[in-house]
C-alpha cells in the first residue's frame, strides 16, 4: 500500500471472484517522529478450536479497546497437519477455513504478522 497517512484510519475492500468483501478499516503506523508507545500482542500455537477461541475473543476485546497496535503470531496456526487422515502436505482445508474465519476480525483490522515456529 502506498500513500498511507501515518496514524490515520484507512478503509479498504477486497474483490475476489467478482465479489467484494465488506468495507474494512485499519490505522496506519504512527509517524516516524512520534515517540509515543506502541503495544504489540505476541501469541503462539493458536489452533482453531478449544482455548484458541477464548484467546481470539480476548484479543478482539482488547483490539476494540485499542490496547495494542499490531500482533505477532509465532508458531503453529490452526494445527491442520495434526490429522492422519489427510495426505496433503498443507493439511485439511476445512481447518484452514475455520481458523481463517476465527482470525479475520483481528487480522483484517490490525497488522498481523505470522512467523515460523523455531522448535525442532
């Protein structure tokens, strides 16, 4: 994205297969000169069910209160590779979709960076 005004709300919409998403928004990073604090949430190993739903709900509550500016997700996402009945290296598509729908309210409004897990 280009020509973003630092610290301002920007609106966007995604078109895919001739359909548009709802209009979404995010706040651009503050100006470089801004010395105010920036809060970043760091999470890891968030699947698509169980306690992961509670974690995501907690993150959404804090996002609405504007308690953080960005999120870093380290490690496993959705745990789609944990099912023996799937012979695809990328896992079970339904679980990716479930996780995507769960994460979308957060990932569509704040910078959301995913990193690789570092354990052997």
